[in-house]
C-alpha cells in the first residue's frame, strides 16, 4: 500500500468517528502516519473531542492504578 492510498484509507475511515482504540493510541502517542488526519477530525468533531477527553481520563486512571497498585505488568 502506498503512502497516498494509506492516507486516503485513513481519511475515509475518519469520515465517521474515531474508534475508541484509535483514541487510546492517540493519547498514548502511538499514532504515526494517521496523526494529521486524526487531529484534523478532532478539530471539527465535538463528539470525538469529548470522547478523546474521556479516553484520556480513562487511560490516566488505569496508569495511576497500576502505579499505586504496584503491579508488575
């Protein structure tokens, strides 16, 4: 798959809403090639912005629980 076709596929996928999985990856800094398309979508989609904030809170709570619980993952 070429870079252009990958970007087109990502843009088409983002026409709806960003998946919870991709929002988690975004918060964790794991989004690479699709970052511009994802951030562009977040600029114009209030629902995804709200969900991104909720996802960030969730991920941060899980991280805090792991640290406080002294779990060895």
